[in-house]
C-alpha cells in the first residue's frame, strides 16, 4: 500500500510531540494491599523533577511535568519553577487533591455539608493561584466523589452542589488557564460516581464555559468501552481537553500505556490525528507499583511516540475511499498496514535529530542511572502503607 505522508513529513510532525509525565509516577505508589518502596526513590518534588528531566533527556518528547497538590507542596513555588527550568522542564497541569482529606469521606464539592464544600472550593482556588505562580495553564480535576449505597445521598442535589462550586472556581480562572474535568466510572465510589462518564463531564463543561474541557483517562471506562469513539465525539465538540495515558487489563490498573492493548492506543491516535487539529494535552498517569519507575516512564513515552508515528502513516485518502465505497474491510486493512509498520527506525531518527539517544531504554540501562540515584539518595526501602499497618 502506498505511503501518503513521506517519512520526512511524519518525522517533522513527530518531532513536535510533547508529553507531560506525572510527578506521582516517580514516587511511591501501590495498591490497597501494599506500597513497595524502591531504592533510589525521589525524596521530594525536586528529585521527582530530576527523574522527569532524565526521561526528557532520553526521549526528547517529555518537556513537562504534571504536579499534584498537596503531594508536591513546597513553601517556595518560585524555587520549584526555577528548578524545573534549570533541568529543562516546564510545569504542566496542576492536579488538585480532594480525595484524601478525611473531611471528604462523603464527598468534596458534592458534600451535603456546606462547610465541607467551602473547604474544597478553597483548595481549588488555591490550586488556581499555584498554577499562576508556576506558569501552568491547566487545572486537571479528578473528583473521587461518589456514594456506596442507593439512597445514601440525593444524586441530583450532589450534581447541583458540584456545578455551583465549579462555577465559582471557573469564574476565577485566569484567561491562560483551562479546566480539565476527568471522569471515572467507579472507585472509590461503588454505587454512584458524580463524574462517572464522558457525558456527565461534557454537560458540566458546556455549562461552565469554553475553557472547560473533558479529560479522558484510559483506565476509567467499563470493559468493552470504545475509547477512540469517545475521543472522536469530544474532539468534534471541541471539548477534548486532554488525556491520562496508561493501560489496564481489568480495572483502573494504571499500567504502562500500550502494554496491554497497543492497537487501542494506535486507534486513539488515529482519532487524535483524524481532523488535523493540534493534539490536546497529553499526560501520562500511571503508578509503577513493582516496575522501575524511570524505565517505566521512558518506555511509556516510547510507546506513545510509536503509536503517534503509526497513526501519521495512515493513508487517509485510501481510508476515505474504502469507507465511501462501503468496502467493509478495505479501511480496516489500511489501518492494519500502518499499525503493522515498524516505526522504530523513524522514531530513532527523530530522537537523534533532537539530540536524544536512538534507543532510550537501552541508553537508560547502560547509563546505570537507577544504580546512581539509589547510591546518591540512599534511603532504606520498607514496605509501607496498606491495611493493618
Ligand atoms: C484517579 C486518577 C486521577 C489522579 C490519580 C492519581 O484514578 O486517575 O487522575 O489524580 O489517578
Ligand atoms: Mn487520571
């Protein structure tokens, strides 16, 4: 099958790929059963930025870091912003945290108690300030809000409370910031989740304003959900604000993006590149419970680079022609042709042109970065967290 886009054109487009890695992907993470600490784990947000800078050095495609507050809290935000710049990074989306404070057991901005809602709004307003000081242009909001039993709360009243609170926050959003609303179909809510699906997020975004958009986390859908179709719909509505890339086999597993279903990731990028519009904010959101964290992040960026490169190889004219002819498998085979193309040499050339190693994972292993930071950062590793501890 012919190649519509020359490799040179694909390389030029691929060189523009910019991914945000999550500060929390470098630190301790685990399941409700245990959190296994790893040697060399970053001791603070500055060292998390150092690890993120190493991922950018090795891939040439990860120039930003998403932060989470209060996990990344520091007294001197100026020093944090300066450190990011010093290691060649910028601050990506700011993620508020309304899911750990005990006050939010029954909800945050959906809580029946007005005082609790006011506390939650205060945190959201603080995060808007933090983003301004850090030069961040996005609030990335995920609410754990939900209920566990039918009748536990009035589902409509919760939605009204949520909307009222978000309207108050949106009204303070400086023009350079957007609000990304992430949904998740369950957990920690096991009966109802207030932002359970793309529709519930989209409807609220449309009520808030133009700079409110939906964030799609790959692990937040029921089994069998067609995520690339959701991408197409949100993109057509101009409300596709961003992604949290990861992969799952069962639930919100937060595994390495593309490690379970690389074809799905490719199809998501086929939709992202279908309209020729600029890509939305692309953020990785993973928890590396047993795998080496920096290597996991490097492999994740490589998997995204390759999925994007393959989507840029799709013969769009042939695809449209087969679709117009009702040729059921013609279009599918056009996609398979691009998906089955080995884009590793192309991606290696793009990296080399940006001064990054052609094979980032091998370069990381040969650099013995993990051994060096384990040496430098010392620190005993104990099994922390989890039930009964
Ligand atoms: C919730 C979520 C959300 C983050 C958290 C770390 O499952 O995807 O995006 O705040 O993980
Ligand atoms: Mn997420």
